[in-house]
């Protein structure tokens, strides 16, 4: 695998993850507000809980320098993703909408499979981290629930799941999600 192929694969994986994190399908038309909400929600989501505890031991200036370096790296990756998308559209006329599509067009079906596996690993680890931290906050807020025979992680997961199902049934899930992203 050449360096150029590796860059293409990484770019394809990043876009596929972003599309699937928001539950997008191939039929969804991306719009600038959807893209902005996706990027803000993905970048801020886990970082809000972790940044203060990570920044404290090293100090503000080293943390700020590392933060800016990460921002520059992510910006370059975003430009690479856009370049791969534009190149595929220019050469084939197909408007790719996910990482796995871009990986398939640039590197073949095995790269598309690898992209999907990478996405699955990312989503499972993110879900575990969110449930772990969210359940700790949940337990601290409602200490009476700690005495329950059911673990706090399960209580938290069931409560969030019920809220999501009710919001989806009422047709307000997208609106609630957008509000929470804007609140961050």
C-alpha cells in the first residue's frame, strides 16, 4: 500500500464515520447546517467531559499548543476528504456520500470492508465511554439509585434509550438533537 493509498483510506474512514455517527443513509442529502451540526457534535461531544482533566496536569500553554496542532491536523484531514470526494465525482460523475463508498471507489471492496470495521470499532468504544461517564454523572446526581440491584450503567442506558424512543415516536428526535448540539 502506497502512502497516497493510505491517505485515501484514512480520508475515506473519517468521512464514513462522520456520516454514520449521525445515522445518515445514502439517500440523505448533506446540507451545510447538517454538516456543521455533525462536526460540532462529534468534536465537542466527548471532549467536553475530558478536556479539563487532560489540560490540568500539563498546563495551559502546552495544552493549547497540542490543541492547535490537533486542529490543524483535523483540518488537513478534512481537506483530504474533500479532495477524495471531488476526485471521485470528477472522474466517475458519482456523488459519494460515505467513507465506505469512497474507499470502495479508490481502493476496492476490501478497503470498504475495512472502513466499516473501523467505524464499528469507533462507535463501540465511543458508546462505552459515553455510558461509563454518563452513568457516573447520573449516579452522582441521583444517589438514591445506587442502592438499586441494577447497575447504574444499565439504569442510565435504559433511561437514555427510553428518551430516544419517545422522541423518535413523537418525531422530535432531530430537533432535540440539534438543540442539544447548539446548547454545547
